[in-house]
C-alpha cells in the first residue's frame, strides 16, 4: 500500500489548505467499498474527472458493521484502503469511524461531493443524502453518479452464496 496516499484527518486538512491556496478543485466521495468491482472503478473515474484532487473517505470496520450488519465488512479497512490507494483516479484515502461523512465533509469543505445514484436530494427524497445540508451550507456542489447496472457488492455476495453454498469447490 502506498501509505503516502492513506492520510489521517489532520494531514488531510493541511493538504486541503494548500489546495485552497493554489486554486485546486477538490472532489470528495465516501463509502464502504467492501468488495471492489467495476462499478466502483467507473464511479471513481467519473468522480475524479470532476476536479483536480479526489479524496475517498472509507468507512471504518466498526462503521461498516453498524451500517451493513454483523457479517460485514468482508475486507478490513486497512486492506480496502490499500486497494483504493492503488487505483489511478484516487489521490488520497482517509478512514473515518462515523456512520456518515458529515464531520469529515464539514472540515474539508470539498468543492464537489459525489455519491452514487441510489441517493436522492431535495424535497421528498426516497433515499436522502445525509451530508447534503452540510454541503449546501458552505456552498458546495453535489453530484450523483448513476450506478453501472448489475454491479454491486450485494450482487457479488448473492452470486457467491448461490454458486458456492457450503461447497467443496472453494
């Protein structure tokens, strides 16, 4: 893992100040990214194209467990950070323990906040984006990127369970 790309909040805030001073547009996204798949990669490529620096916030293991249930994550935060750090579109990775990225976003104030197309914003949102009020509060932009159909961690897990139910083929 390129540890120089995995940074803590304090280091990230110092970098953010430099980017602000040099006029670089920061894009931030976050998620569990438990089993990385093509949908994630395309999503990150699209997010990176929106600005000069892409920061990915990864939910910690405890956070993933609270959000996804006791059997998750399948891959530890350190391993997920290592994989994420190796991806070309990703400039920096940070791990956060909260259930939402609200505190991290409030501190970083990225110009653009990106999430997947399963979220909605505005009145009557079916799956409201919890960070939206914070992003709007400092004047940031929210971009929702549509899913690549048929690609999700849930789909991968279901396929594995269907194909290998207590199988000796593993």
